[in-house]
C-alpha cells in the first residue's frame, strides 16, 4: 500500500506543475501590436525638402532686396523734401525782392539827378513820387498797409506809447503824435505804431 500510494502521489505532483489554461499568453495577439507601435517612420525624399528650402531662401532674399530698395527710396525722398523746404525758406521773399529792385533803380536815378542839377525841389518831388509808388505796390500786391494814428483813441492792440502827457478835457487816452507809423499785413498788425499819448488829467470836480 505504501509503494502504490507513493507513486500516485508523485504523479499528482507532476500534474499540478502544469499551468492552467487561463494563464497562457496570447502571443499572436500582442506581437503584431508591438511591432506596429515601433514601426519606423516613412522615409522622406531629401530632394523635396532641399527644393523647398531653396525656394524659401530665394523668397527671403527677394523680400530683403525689396526692403532695401524701399528704404533707399524713402531716404532719397526725405533728403529731397528737406532740400526743397530749405530752398523755399531761403527764397520765400524772392518775388518781393524782385518788386523792390525797380524802386532801388528809381532812387539811384534820383540821387544821380540831384548830384548834377543841385535842384532840391526836383529831388524832393522825385523821392516823394518813389515813396508813393512803393507803398502803393506793397499794399496792392502784398497786403502791406500803413495806418495813421494821430487823433485816434489809444489802442494797445495797435499802438505803443513812447511818451505820455496829461491833458485836461479829454475823457479817454488819445494819440497826439505818430513817432513811427504802424503797418498791417492784410488784417494783422505787423508793426505797432510808436506814438505820444495824451492821458486824461485827474478828476477836478468841485474845483
């Protein structure tokens, strides 16, 4: 009984060493998945990338060239504008000066005539005529107009008082004398008139 029982026991032990069917690994189902996950990326033809890089480099070079040309054009434009602005400033009075040249010529002729004739009356008449011609031209063409102030009420917007004198019988300050006449340029005061002003005397009521 002991030998038979021992043999059965050994056989039973060998059977228990075999793993159960449920623990077997399904090799066929896992291997293809793993192989697909580690599959190499498809090869890219190097010539295609090189062509694209070359095209991009050409476009960048073209854009850079356009930028440089535009920058150069703008710099030339800026310099030309500054030069023209400077010329306008320097020659802004060119037409006015051209109008003054004939007046200077008339003065030269009057002076030469006075040197030979020694006729003061003729010289005075000639200078007066030149002065009227000049002021008329400046007013009609350039808007420069001279204004008289004597006898008018003192206006600080047009007059500059160089001398003040008290006077009785006047209610407000009055210009007594023009020391230097004032001028308008169109509607704006170009130069204030330099004047002597009469101021009302202090109130003497009850005197």
